[in-house]
């Protein structure tokens, strides 16, 4: 076999290898980047939830979507405590209210 | 290939590769180097790179036309064949070097594999990548693109740049060379030899040079005969040898090899077939033009075989036999010689009358014209029938396919390989 032929074969192997490696490398890189982006978004959401100090975040089936994350960010309802009524003792004989108990 | 392996020069190259391997193997136990998939591919990548580099360096030595190199390959034509072969092998090994280094990451980490072969912040690796890409580009030009000689020469010279970048790469990158002083010293020696040879080939003078002037130029449509006269010392040579000539005239500055076909006292003559872009213009040379003659080169010598001989010339391959036939009366060669002069037709039989005259005066010398338009292509059957082939030495010069097919056929018929001598003119 001529040198020209086996050099051609080696070049073809080299080029095919490069194409495969770069192609697979690109696919893996793309997947990794997508995952990292989503991970970053999720992390951001969790941080916001912590800042909001809501009681327990409502777990929804689609908690990884932006919409549900927004729902989770609703401010908690402010509950005003009902004042406890003060009881004044009444005189059992005359029925008048007495400060002294 | 088999022929090349027989030469002393090939033994030297093999020895260089073995020494490199031994030094490399001594740095770390082989068992450890090939203990698992990752380390095995990494080690293979390293050794292909190292041996590829040694061979790359030696290709420059093989183009240096140094006398000791020519001697070790038994002629410049064989030396250039080895240069071609070793250069190709070096290229293939260097191509596989990054592949094997990267294969270890596959399939576990495609991302790392891809980034490994991509330029990065590491200059050591970047030099290697650029060297490899430049080498690929220049060798694709050499192997697959037909170029004019001058452009081809420049592209081949540029391989020196790829070589220098590769040297920077191997000494900068953190690997066995940086860890082991013996390997570092060995590679420095090899790389320096290659570098010196490259500088000599590209920028310094090669071989002995003689100054001649054009004495006469005769031409017909197909052939041109140029006779040169020495200005100072005449070049001493043996019949059948060749020289590189450069004419000091615009358009003729390229150095080309031609067989010294004619010898007239101290004058020398070259018979040139009007074939290529250079040779078809040599008839435009005129007397008085100075010529730089470098040589002599070649080991094609009929006196080395002390037995009856068959000479086979194809076309312009007659030139060394013209020189031989003029030499026969002087050497008083006693054995019988049959010269088969193969050509397309009668008009291609250059110097036919001169050969016939010698044949008439010498009883042991016979010239047989073999024109393709009348007798077809020459074959071993014809040689066997007309002259007999056993216990004879064969000297063949002509187109490479013709020489190869005749050689193969002769070997098949029982002729010993050492009895077949050929002169290759297909080198640049």
C-alpha cells in the first residue's frame, strides 16, 4: 500500500474522531449548561422563599415552574389577635360591679 | 518497503526508536503504565508522540543529502524514498498522539475530551495544536495537491516551522520529558540534529558544488542535450551518477537532478526530456550561462555486478545507460550486456546511433530497441526468451510502474533481489 493511502486513512480516522469528540462534547456541554441554568433558577427561587419567611411553602406538583414559584411568593396573611375580654367581678348581694375581686 | 528495511540507514532509524522507547520505559514500570484503560491509552499517546517526533526529526536528516546518509541507504534515490516513508509514518504517529491522549476520557467525560483538543490557556498545548494543524495542512498539500516544484519546495520548507512549534510543545508540556533528565537530554539531541539538518537543507549549501558554463544546447521537439564546461575544477564522477543543476538565468534558478549522460574530456552533458514546466523550457538556455552543479550523487553502478547483465531502459531512463555504454570500453568489462531500450516509437529513441556505434565496436554489448508501437510492453517472457534471465544481473531505469512490475516478475521467476538494481527518478 502506498504511503499516500495509509496517510489518507490515518487522516480520515483523525478527522472522524475530532468530529465525534466535538459533537459529543457539544451535546454534553449543552445539557450541562441547561441543567446548570435550571439549577440556578431553582436555587434563586428557594432563596426568595427563605427571605419571605412564609410558614411552610405550599408544595405543588409543578413547583419547578416559574408560575408556581410566583404563587409561593404571595405574602402571608396578617392575623390580628382578638383581644381577650376583661372580666369584672359582680357583687352577688346588690348586683353592683366591684373592682376589687 | 522490504528493500528499505534492508538498508543500514533503516537500522539506524529503528535503533533510534528503540532507544527512545527504552528510555521512556525506564522512567516508570511498563506494568504500571499499562495497568488500566486510562493509563494504557495515555501511555500509548505519549509513546506515539515521542517516536513520531524522533521520526519527524529524522526526515530532515534524510533530506540533507549528506554523504553518510546517502551511503547508509545505498543511493540518494533510496534515501529520498526512505524520507518519504519515514515522514509519512511520523505524520501518522503524530496524528494518533492526541487521539490516544483523549481516548482515555471517552465515554466518561466527552466534555473534557472535546476541550482537551481545543486551544486553551496552556501555551504548551496550544503550540502542539498549532504544530499539528500546520503539519496536516502542509502534508495534505504535499500528498494530494499537485504543485509546481518551487511551491512544493516552499511548502516543504514550512514544515520546519511546524517542527519548531512541536519542539516547543514537547519541552514546555509537563510530561515524561520534563520529569526525566535522560529522556530530556536524548530528545534535545534528536531535535537538535533534526533542526540542524533542516536549516542545512533550507538555508545552507548541500554537497560539493562546481561552477560550469553552458557550452552548447541542442534540441529537437522531445529532448534537449546541454553540454557544460567547467570554469574551475571539474567534478569527478562515476558513470551512471547524477548531479543537481541550477542555471543562473531568470526562470532556471530551481535546482534539478539530472543524470550525467555524456562525458567529453572535462565537459559533461545532460539529456533532458521536455516533460514538465521546467524541463520543457531548458532548450531556451544559451551558451555562456553559468551553472551551479552539485554532486555527484547515486550508486547505480554496473561494475558492482560481476556477471552477465541485462539493462532495461524506459524512455528518458536511457541516460544512465548512455553513460554506462560510453564507459564500457574504458573499464574493459568482460561480461555480456544486453541493453533493451524501450520507447513508444522510433522517434523516441534518443542517442540511438551513438549506442549502435558502441555496440558495433564492442562484442559483448548488444542494443535491442523495444518500441511499444511494434512489440508492445517489455515483459520477463521476452527477456527470458531472448537473453535468458538466470544468473544475470539486471539494471533497470525508467518509469516507476514499469520498474516495479519488472522487478516483481523477475523475483517471481527466481531472480535474486540483490541481482536487481534500479534507479528511481521520481523523487523531488
